[in-house]
C-alpha cells in the first residue's frame, strides 16, 4: 500500500488539512504530526510560534526530544533554515539534537506582521522525501500558521485564562533556570580568569566556552520576554494608532494619557485585552453617547479592594450620559476581562457623559490542580491506548484505526512518555484503572 496515499488526490489532501484546522489549539501539533506521517515520516515534531504568547514552543514525541527542544533551539534551527534554504522553502539537513546528529526537516513562515513560526520534524533516517512533499509541507504550514494567527486575534476567554495559568509555571521555571545557570557560570569565570592559574591556553578556552554559555542563557531569556510581554508604552501607542481611524471622519477630539511607568512590561494577553476593551468602549460611545471629546488613559494602580496591582484602562466621554452598565458585553469583551480576573464598571450621568473603567490584575492566577492520569493525552492517543489496553498489537491497532503502523508506534511512544511508564503493560494497567477499555467516552 502506498504510504503517501492520503495526500495523492487534492480532495484527500484538503480533507487532511481540514482535520488539522478543526483540532483545538492544544492538540494541533499532535494532529498535524499524525496527518504528516505518511507524507514525511518522522519520530518527533516541534514548533515555535509567536501566536501563543505564553507557551510558544511545543513538542510531540519521545521524552528525550521534549527535553532537547526549547524556544532557543527551535529558533536557531529556523534561522539556519532561512539561511541555507531561503524563505518559503523547507530545509533538509542534519543537526545535533538530544546528544546525537539527527536528520531534520525545518519549515519556516511569517504570517503578515507576526513574529513567525518554525516547524521541525525529526526524521528516522536521511531518505529523500517524495518529489512533491516539500512544497505540500510548506503550503500546509503557511496555512496552519495563518489560521492560528486569526484564531489568536479572537481567542475565547477560557483559552486566555489557560494561557495565563500556563505563563505562571513557565515564567517561574525559566527564571529559576536562568538564575541558576548565570550564577554557576559566573562563579566558573572568576577562577578561570585569574592570572595566578597555570595553563593559560586551557584557561582562555574554558573562559570562551563559559562566556558563550552565558550569552545563550541571556538570549533565551530575551526571547522569552519578547514572546510573552509588551512594553507598556509600545502597547498603548499601538492602541492609539488603532483608535485614530475610528475617529478620522468625526469632529471628536481625542485626548490620550499613556501610562506613567512607560518602561514597564505587561503580559501580552493582558495588553491585548486592555486594547480590546478600550476599542469596544469607544465604539459603544460613538454609537450611544455622541461625545464631542474622548479621553483614553492607562495607569498602574492598586485595586480598590486591595487585591494587588492592576492595569487600569479608562475611557471618558462628554456625551449624553446614557451608557448601559453592560455596555462591554459586545464582542464578548466582558467575558475576556472576567477570564483574566478583571472587572469593568460603567458610570453614566445624564447630560454629563459616561466613564468606562477596566481593571486587569497584573498578578497571575495559581496553576490549576492536576487532573486524572489520562488528562494529558490527545483524542487519538486515547483511542490508541484503548486498543492497547485490550491487548492488541500495533498491526491490529493500525487496522482498527485506519492509520499506519509507524503512526501507531509514534503514538505509543508518546503515551508511555506522558503516562511516565516504561512498558505497554504498565500503560495498560494505568488505562484499566482509569476506566479503559470502553469505560471512557473517546472522541471520534
């Protein structure tokens, strides 16, 4: 049977694309990896995207690759692909990963004005791809990244809340790692630079290695900040640019008050929600208040209830003063504010105008408690685990689920890594305790 058959006809290829685009964002890479397996056989996949501000790097595959891939590693592979293959063309080559040289396919793309995205596929061997595979792979990745960018501009409140929770754990881990590495390397540099030590050549070589390591740590931290935060002054300036076209053909005067602490950074999703709330308030006021003057300002202040510091966005207009208390219910703006633990108030005085105030807390919520043992598995992995728990072999599982045997092996490796077990028997035992086979309702 031809392993590339699912991509042979245009209608079949489009069906596979739709399958990926329908997948919720947390499982998108796993589903993409699954549908690409017949076209580009691989043992692991990783992506780096500026679309998700708090968890830009994702990996599917054995645990050794999850540990090896990070934002900095994927970013460097993307830079190498752009240098050696050029934009819009997948790069096929070899790079050191997880302690050994690995054959890779790296795909890059930049959606509109976004930060760009990188897809890395770790090949089981260096066999050349089918003639049309690189072009199909590039076009598919361009489409997925563009679709994800559009998704991000209208993210649901629940997704925003999950992103903030993820950021809490991620920021803590990165800060701890960067601090530990910097302290250790700085301590190494002091004796190595001492003029009292012998073997100057060795000392210079060791010093250069340590300096390089320090620069890598710093670069990793800078990349993380770029992806997860926005300077307050830049975020507010972007808001003002977005507001001016709304008022271009009116006689309304716009007064702006940027945050006093301009150099301060704020979480990217918080800045996005603050801009969204201000735009919604301005649009509602234009429609209902008929103001002659609008004042828009941001400031960092303490919450009224004393629950920590907030970013406060204020929109004040001198219109009719008839604005309703639920004015920010349009476009789910109020839901997004609530998802971040924020609150909004509307004060309207007939004949004097209205004021909309939005408070968004800067403190991140605590991560949610861990769920059941199978909560980390994707829908297809649950299906494979269900078959595995019935005692079936890879060949039988592949036939039952209409996928290739190599794809089954890929999913089994993922399942063992996610469940933290060493064998199929242990995975089956975990599945039986959780209600499989047949005890859980599996997604189709």
